C-alpha cells in the first residue's frame, strides 16, 4: 500500500458527510435544490507534477485543465473556481502563470471566484492548488458503476503526455504534439456531458490507463480486461508500437482522456475507442495482440 493510500484510509475516518462519497471518487457531490454541485481540488507541485523549466503559462493552463477534467468525468458544467497561490518572488513568472491560467478559464467558461495567496520561503518548490466547482443537472457517473457485460471505452489515445514529458525533460525547448499533450492537456467537457447520461462508470485518465482501470474494477466489484491500448500516430511515429511501448503508454499518466463503460451494443455518443470489456470477477487483465500479457509491477502513478 502506498503512502497516499495509507493516508486516505485515515482521512476517510473524518469524511462523514454523504457528499464526500467516502473519498472513493475524484469529486464531492453536494445537493443544492434540484441540482448537485460537483467539487474537486487538485494541487500541482514543482518537480512532481511539472518540470521547473516548463513555461509558466503552460503550468497555469495545466492547473485549470486537471481540475476541469474531473468535472468532465462527471458530466458537470463549470461554475467557478478558487485558487491557492504560492508567491515565489518572481513577478514576471507569476504574470505568465496567470496568463495561461486565465486562457484556460476563459476557454472553458470557469470564472475565478476567490482563493488565497501565501509567500513561500526562498528556494522552496512552487506549489499551486485550484478548487473547481461544477453543476450537474443529470446523472453523475462514478467509478463504481461498471457491470459485467459492459464495454470499456476511452475518448482518445494514451501515452502522448508521458512521451512528451520525456522529451521536455531532455530538452526544455522541445515542442510538437507530444509535448503539447503533456503541457496543455485538453479536458473533455463536451464529451463528458454527452456520455454521462449513458455511462455505467466514468473517470478521467490522470494516473495511467492501467492503474485507473484497476481502480474502476475495484470500485465496481468487477473484472476488467483491456484488449486494446490506443496509441496516437504521433506516438507511433516517435516510438513505434511494440509491446513495450504499448505497456509504457498504458502506465503513463497525464492523459486526461475519459475512461467509461456502456452496456454492450450501445454506441458511444461521441468519438471513442473501444479498449476492453467488463466481466464478473475481480481485478485487471491486459491483452496485447490477442494474448494475455503479465501486468507490470507498477501500473501507473502513485504518490
């Protein structure tokens, strides 16, 4: 069990309100009249979630995008957000960060409503948090709704951001679609709104396809088989499509595509890639080219 898992076990003892959903999902659901507010909060830390040499505007964009992705996975409409910002004594850097953050907020109609600022000690790693608030008027799928017989889908390929991170780490001036996937993820809000009324289970792919699918299987009390790892043309051109590349792509995080299930025979309401199926049982199985492949020791990102 990871340190994060152990801490969450203790934290769940404090999360008594039904809105917290036992801390078993990425959001809280707070009933307000005929709607539900969808609440989520994410923190990004220098050297952990982004590289120190990444452009500050891209870091600002990414902070908004990762929160918006959680709203997308619930089919929620953004209502507003709160920003917690750590001042590090570089006003030009701060201004560029806010430019990127503002671009993401404007594009996705999520106004900034408030927050807090603090001053960090000299030499400290930068750290930023955003709390996003969404509104859901229809069904809100959780991780726990997958049922035997369902098909498993993803809204796009996986692994681009992982390769983009490698390229950016090797050369901070690197550019192209893979680096863009790492630095400027695109939250699937429109897709999530259309999928949510139909999906059995849905979540965003933040920590890697394998680990997130395993979490969906565990939450739903089912077995999930992944029989196709979707790769982009850009990734195949850069690295090929060997078994090793496919497994690396399925372990990489920061994709922020949507992972969801639909009853067998139902056509997704958006462009989506069938990647597996749900059956009775427990756990995760990976198949590549029709053959079962042993799962790697590390399925994806864990703190």
